[in-house]
C-alpha cells in the first residue's frame, strides 16, 4: 500500500501493514519513492501520512481511544468552535 507524506509530497510504501491499522503504533516502517533511486526504509509518523487522494487516515488507525464516548464529544466540539 502507498500513502503520501503531507510535507514531502512523496509516496511512501508501507512495509509494516499491521502497524498502519494498529492505533497503538504511532509509526510505520516504510520506503519513500522519491527520485529515480529507491530510498532506504525508515520510520514515518502516521500523523504525517495521508492517502494519495488527499484524504486523512481513519481515526481508528490513529487514536486508540476512538470508541470512548468522550472522545467523540470532544472531536465534535472541536469542529463546532
């Protein structure tokens, strides 16, 4: 699977898929596809990654508390301010 790095605007190939959808992991092991040569694998913060279409990663992949009732209320109130 490929994701896009928000700041570098390059594609990142995800090498550790279980880490991607595990909300308790903040990083994934991936490989940047920038330029002509393949880059060395490195850790990337999930908060710096988006889908190539520009959509954010799902909350259930990022927040281990996404099912807690107060989390939903806090998220909604942040959007209303």
